[in-house]
C-alpha cells in the first residue's frame, strides 16, 4: 500500500514538473531519494517517538511560476516529506489579481503508539508493549477559494476533511476481568465554510457560515479468548469466548462566525465578534459478549449479554466580544474589552442490556435479566472577561505593555446518578474569579536587545484541584550580536510558579527553564552553533489513597539538561551541516536522548546535485523497557532550475 | 538572582529609563516622496529581478520583469535616487520599527477579533517588529517571506520551547510544512490565550487535528468540559518527557491529582476503596477507564 502510494506521489510530482514546462518562467526544486533505516532495540518505541521509515521520500518539491496565463497570475506548489513519512504535506497556491485566490492543502501523519511501560499493568509480568496501541493514518485536506471581484466584497468558500483510520488495541473491563480487544476505527470529519469578507473603508470584517459533520465507525472484537489473569471470583473463573462491539456516531455542527472592525474615530478602532455553534451527536452501539462473567452490582453470575445504546449529546456554545483600541498620543495605545461565553452541554442515553442466563451467587433464580438505563447529564459553563491594556511601543529604544483582566467563571455540573460512584465532588455550582496583571518591557538598541515580562494570576477558588489560586510567570530575554553578525548570543529564561493553597489543597507546581545559545560565523564559509538548556519542573499534590484513605504527597519531577552543538560548512559546490544534541532527564522518568544529524550536499552541475543524510537517535531509559538506537541514511537527487 | 527577580527588576528599570523626559513625545521622521522616471530598478539591483517570485509582485509581473511601481510601493519614488546615479541617501529603505510601522503596516495593519496591530504580542516595537521575522528580499521561504523557516525563526526568541521540541522524546513533529509553531499560534494576535488559534467555529486549536476528541459526549469527562485550559490540563503541547505528551510521569498521578478531593470545594470524584493502588491494575487507571475523553455509553467512562 505504502509502496503504491510512493509511486503515485512520484508520478504526480513528475506530472506537475512536466506540465509547468509549458511556462516560460518557472522555478523548480526537487529533492527525492531513498531512506534506509537500521533500528536496534525497541522498534515500537522508535515508531512511537520518531517513525521515520525506510522507503522512497520526496524530501522537498517546489514549483513556482509568476507567469500570467488567462487563468492565473501565479502558481506555487510545495511539498515536503512525501513517501515514507511520517509527516507529509502538499500545498498549492494560485490566483489571479482581481479575480480569485485558491489555496489547497493536504497533510498526512502516521500516528503510531505502542508504549512499553506507560499504562501497562502487565509490565511486572514482562509483557510489553502495553495493551493500548494504535497504528493509524491521519490525513487532512483543505481547499479555500476566495473570490476577488472587488476590493469591497470578497466572498469565500472553503472545505476541509479530516480522516483518522486504522487498527489498534484497547482494553475492556467486563464481568470480573479485563480483556484485550482489537479495534478498527474510521473517523471522518468534513467542514464546509461559506462567507464573505467586506471592506467598506473604515468598516471591515467577515461573516462565515459553516457546517461540520463527523462520522465515526468503530468495531471492537476480543483479541484473546479465555481468562486474562484475574483470580477466581466466588469460585468462578471469569473468562470470555466472544466480545464484539460496533459503534457509530454522527455529529452535525452548524456554526456562525461574525467579525467587524470599525474605525470610529481617526485613532480609534471598535472591534466586535460573535461566534455560535450548535453540535448534535447521535450515537448507536451494539454489543454481544459470551463467556463466564460475574457482576457484584447485580449480585449474579451470567454467561453473556446483549447491549444496545442510543445516545444523543448536544453542545450549544456562543461567545461575543467587543473591544476598543485607541491611540491617545503618538506613542501611547490603550485597549479595553469585554468577552462573554456560554457553553451548554447536555446528553441523554438509553442503554438496554440483557444479561443472559444469570443466576444468583447462591446458584438459584436462573433467568435472563434486562436492565434499562435512561441517563441524562448536563454541564453549563459561563465565562465573562473584562480587560484593559496600555502599550507604549516606541519610546526611543524602549517599549512597554501592561494589561489587567478580571475573568469570572460559572460552572454548573449535573451528572446522571449513574455517573456518581462515591457521593460528593461530582456535581454542583462552581464560581471562580481570576484577576490577572500582565506586564512586559523591552529595550533594543543596535547590538543589544533585552526584554522582561511578568504575568500574575490570582484566583479566589479552584474548580479542579490542579487549578491555581496563584500563578506567577516570569520571562527574561536578552540577545547580543556583533555589527557584522559574526557572533550572536541569546538567553531566554522562564519561571512559572503555580499554587493551590485553599483548604489544604496542597497542590503546587514550579517550572524553571532557561536556554543560552551562541552562533558564530568567523568566516563566510563556516558557522558554528551551541546551546545549553535547563528544563526543570516539579509538582507536588496531596493524594488520598482510595484503599486506606491515607493522605500522602506525590511528586513529579522533570530535571532536564540539554546540550546542543552544530557546525555548517559551505565550500561551494559542497556543503556540510552537522548537529549533535544530548538531553538527559533525571526526574521521575529518567532517560537520555542523543541525536546526531548530518547532511551534506554536492551540486555537481548548475542545476543538479546530490545530498546525503545521516540521522541517529539513541533513547535510553531507566529501568530499561523501551531503549532503542536508530540510524537513518538517505541519499537524494537534487534538481533546481 | 532568580528569573522572577530579573524579570520584575528588568520591567521596573526599563520603565524608569524609558519614561524619562523626552522619550514619550519624540517625533517620527517621514521620508519625502520623489518624482518618477522611466528606468526600472532591475537595471541596477539584481534583487529586483529576483522579486519576480515575491508575493508583493503578484499580478504585476510584465514579461518576466518587475515594474518599478512594485519597488516604489515600499521604497518611495526612486527618480532622484536613479538620477543621482544610485545615491543611497535619496531612496527610502524601511528598517526597524519605523520601517515596519510606516511601510509594512500601511497595508498589513488590519485588526481582527484576535489580531491587533497595536496591542499584539509581537506588535511593532524596537525589539521585535515585522522586519525581525520577515525578510522581504531574501526570505528563507517564499511562504510569508520569513527570514528563517519555522521553528528556527521562533527559536531565536523562544529558545526553551524550541529546545523542548527538538529534544524531548514525546512531541509534535515540527518542521517541513506539515506542522509548525504557527499551526497553533498566531504570531500577530494579542498575548495570552488570544495568541492561540482556534477552529473555524472558535474552539480550542487542538481540535483542528484531533477533531475526534471534540464530542459532545453524553458522559463528559467533567474536568475536561469545565477546565480552563482544556486539553492542556493534562497534555503539554510543547513536548513532554512523558508518553502521550502528558504532564505527569504515571497514569495514576495524572488522574489522582484531580480525583482525590480533600475538601468538598473542588470538582472530581474520589475513587472507591476497592481501587487498591498497591496493585498494578489500579495504578493504571486507563486499563478500565479507557474513554478518558468522554463516552456515550458508559457513565464511568469504561467504554
């Protein structure tokens, strides 16, 4: 399949290349070749993290012509990493002045995951990878056509399609045991947008009406029959001989978006926006299971069940905003704005389950048992934000901006009774106010640039335990370069402190990271680069253990250190680019990542050349479940005209 | 000195110096306009010939030549410059803040519901302006005429995020043109949440690629629907040391930080007592609660 796709793309590239020869002026670039891979260690984790596979690759492809035809003023086609993946894209851009602009985009990503240790309860038995895996293709396609009949009105129409499909595995807890299921998923979302932009001098904006639809089909089936490791329950060993579930979902979402800007005075703008969407998702499920199962909720054993589910969920959301921006003095801008949002989520499901051949734990009263659940749930969320800002952008070499905002959140959660396992904390009304002050300043004069910013958030209440009651963020930047850019130095430092200290909340998270980097080009043909980064974070949360109710503090650390270096040599017609890096994390999940990248190009003729690439990634972790050492070698032919 | 102290000290110091008398009301300089003549810029400037592929020349290229009016739309009337044999003092060369403000913004200064020419995170100022990121004559790539391709361009100021993307094991794949910093961030938008793009219907930008997680679901994951940070409550979009770009190293920690209410004030259920965290099965919540993003069929998100 992939090989077939490779040839399709190659044929397409050649077709585009040949078709553009009709144009007198055309700029063409293509670099295509073959990538070899050599992976030792855990190939699943290599694919999860990197996933560059062996095969034909169009590394880059670009065609451009500015030549006017009767139909177009210009045409540009760009493509990257077509073929062996893992991420590919194609973009087409064309148009004609005063007539239209057409943009088409296509992207494809390989989505693979097979983690050895994460979320894997069978790790202690030496079973890797974990039971949740997927190997899917995600593709996205967009086309946008803008009509330009006049400068005042610009109608547009757009279409997007997203697809996520492929196999996977997951787990299912049923009747006293957990079972591994094979999964086949096909999700397709389409979106149609129609609207117009308008520009009536001091008043301009846009109106968009869209329709989105998601269709999802999922089929699950038992991967391995029998008992999956659970111990006997009341003398019965749970097992499954068959589990099949098929689900489908159809969600429609019409949406409206309006934006308008009015230059009400010479130096004053009034900007307003309104968005609304109403999503309605209808789902249906059918499930059949056979085997030996036990249910403490029913107080019975049963030999199987048939279940059907009909569901409907809605999301109705609207938001509106208005703000005014004004230039009071030649160097002073002010802004005041208000935003309000309302989200209403409701859901209802009718779940009809027939338990087959059920008997009590005492072994009597054998019968099929039907259970019907009608569930209703809702969540309402209102947000109101009032903000004001002041900006002085050009006080000689200085610039300042300061803003303040007050955000009010009102959340009402009303779950179905079936969702509540332990009373409390799953429903109710929650109000939260967040006050924010944000300030930053910068200075830039010839060789030096420095900047600093601080953002302070203060909340009266946490809705989730990990919500902050105070959050402080600080950032510092500085850079220096010599007059001829022979040397450039840069520094970025960031610090974030998050805390929830209400009622013994006991949650806090601190992050501190900084990077210093230097670039030097002592001669025209040589450029060297080095950087050093610290990426640290620490969070602490008080946890009540469910089995003992003992409260203890859990911590999560990332203690990362990065060292990077690179050298670029340009000795026409040969160039060399070499980069090395090492990231070492001594935090909760200790590991190290070493990356080598080398690329050399030899342009043996004006329009022709070859390039060679070598990439190596070595991942080591402690304890060692998913280590790998992966080399990729590529040889590519280059053509430029 | 900590980053916090440096940041606060830096703001105060720069404010003090910048607001000193004379800074606030300094006048901007205007370039005088010149008369036109019949020569083309490409007669002397090789880069004017290269401009044929530039978006600014779109629709104006005549027989493979960029007409003089295209250059003059930014550089002003070049007649005097030409007649003086190329005297550089007689041609306008937009640079820095003034160049960006008076030249680029005269066409590209539109304000939208999220973008703001005046209040944006990267609004024109001496430290960062249009010409810090865009190279009009020698762009690294024609798309948006950026001076360096993403993410290297953004990395010149946002070094820690770039380092995280380059080095952490679980990240979005940046590079090429399939994804970059600007896939999620609008560099011309206002700071904070306004700087993060949305879907066409105004939802969190993550749903542009992960539309299947949008719902709505009958049984919402309450925190997900109610939370301030949406997906970023659990996931770190800039790369993570943890699988699935999660913010915590173990599944139990991801879940129990919210699902361990110590008071009645916060939203989040307490797992029942049979969830014995000493057993591997219960340390890995998603073994049973697979539908963590929401479910239409299981109140406890079991399927």
